[in-house]
C-alpha cells in the first residue's frame, strides 16, 4: 500500500516536472529555430545580393535552417506553450486556422525555394521565403 | 450660500460650454484655389498610412478598399474605422474643405468632435497643399458601398462634447513647437505630422493623451500589450543609418529579425516613400 502510494506520488511528481521541462524546452527550441532562420537570412542575403562571395557549402548549410523549421514548425506551438518568456501572440491559439494556414504557406514556400545552386536561384529563394517572416510576425508575434 | 453655489456651478458650466465647443480649423483663403494632384497625393497617402486602419478587413491591400470596419479596442470602448472611400457611404459627399477640417481639428462634417483614434493631434500640422493632394488621391480609389458599424462605446464615452477640453489639453501637452519644426524640417514633418509615429511611440496618460514627456521614447500601445520601442538616439545608437533605412524599407533589423504587429503595416507604407523621405526621417530621429 505504502509503496504503491509512493510510486503514484513519484509518478505524479515526475509527470509534473517533465511537463514543466517540456514547456521550457519548447520555448528554447522554437526560439533557437527562429534565431537560426534569422542567422541564415543574415548570411544568405548579402550572397544573394552579390555583395558577398557565393559559396555552395555555406548556402547549403544555411538553407537547412529553413528546411529544418519547415518540418518542425507545425509542432512548435502546442496548446499551453504561451507562458513564460515568449513573444508568441495569443492569436496563434485563438486564430488556430489562420496560424495553420500561415505555417502551411511557409512550408510550401520553403519547398518551392528548394536547394539553390547559384546566386540567382538563391535570390529567388530569398524572395520566396522572406515575406513569410513579416507576414507571420504581423499577426502572431507580440513585442513585449 | 446656495446662491453662491448656484453661481459657481453656472460659471463652471459656462466655462465648460465655451472650452468644449468644437472649433473647426480655419483654412487659409488660398485653400480653395489649390488644385489637388492625385499623383502627389499617393505619397501623402503612404506616409499618413490611411490604408492601415481604414482598409476593409479581409480585402486585398492592392485593391485599396477604404470601406472601414476594423475594430480598435481601447479602455474607452471599441472604435470602428469608418468608411472613407469616395462613395456616399464614405466621404464621397465631403468637400475638400470638410476633409481638411476633419484632419486638422478633428471636427466632422456634422460639426461634432471626432474621437482622437483619428490622429488629428498629429494631422493638425499637415500642410494644406498635402491635404488637397491626399483628398484628390482618395477620390481616385474604389467607392465602397455600405457604412461601417458605429463605434461600440460605454455610455460615458458616447458624449463627445468633453473632447473639446481633451483637445486643448492634448495640444498644450505637445513638447515642442511643432508648428515651426514641421514647417522647416522635412523629417519632422513626415514623422510628426504625416506618419504620426508619436501615436504609438510616445507615452500616454490615463485619458489617452500623449503626456509630452519622453517624446517618442517608447510606450505600450493604448488598449493592447504590444510595445512600441523608443525612437530616441540612445536606443538607436547601435543601428547605422543604413540599418535604419533597410528596416524602414524592408522590415528587416540588422539581425534579420523582422518588424512585428502594427509596425508591419507601417513598413509596408514607408517602403513606398522615396529614398529622400526616409533619409529625412532618419536625420530627424538622430537629432531628437
């Protein structure tokens, strides 16, 4: 009896803490994902504009930030992940359909951008992916 | 004793009556002779950002439908952007002078005060030439049928008369001589009179009036949690002029983060301005 109680307490405790950790982890993970895309934009934009040299290895490496985000994005904003140090706007959950549509557009645009092989293809890719940042941040991020 | 009180009350009421009266802006005698140029008005329209508030919700930005209907929640109730398209349900029957009076003094066609959700404390400093051009441009846009719903306000905010007092106080609280600044400094004119940056970036008091302190020093948007950052030099130090220009024209920060919330619309508008205007904006902000 005693042991089973202890086990159930432990189980509840473990569940509660893991939920807390999951919450913290998801914030960290999605912030890292966003930062990686910002970094990729920063590196790739001058290359696309011709003001930095084209290096296929660099381009391939940075493009993965978008491809990675495109696979993960849909799972990055679970119900309840609106607490803590986040700029995620409540509209993500209150306007779930709108948000899902925005994510879908992003994924579609990243796929359309593909894997650029020269600075012209890269410029096209940037033109395709870039507007998604602002479009989503307009309705679904709130600066605090 | 009662006589005194009654007299005091009567005097108070008289003072209120005089101070709260709607005072339509006086236009110069030359105003009627100005012929508005719609092409020049397109630039004013972008700088003032009319579209961002008055665009018919769910319609395409490119269609430029000024049908109104967007809701603006505030501590004083929810304001609804009216139809300002050139249809009879919008401002199609407004004369150019009525339009100018509304922008410069917040007095509507019916002689009543308009609510300061229309940023007339800023538009007050607009030049008549520009108002005329703006009017001409709006008249070229599609006429949208149907009036927007009325504002949804609690009873105490429905009485417009006290806005007359509000306007006196709001004008008195402005921190520097905008009349002089906006007529001599193009950057000041665009930032303060046209783009009305202070409406979000300057702090307000409880009755929604810009306090005049910490001008453009950052604030929380009235009726929202959204923060507008400081535009003062100490906060823009780490940004070069090129960084600022890129931001105003594309929305990307030096870190390739982007504008968010209301600022996205603002950037969409600013991006349409000629380079020279953006340079003047930056020059003015640097000198704050």
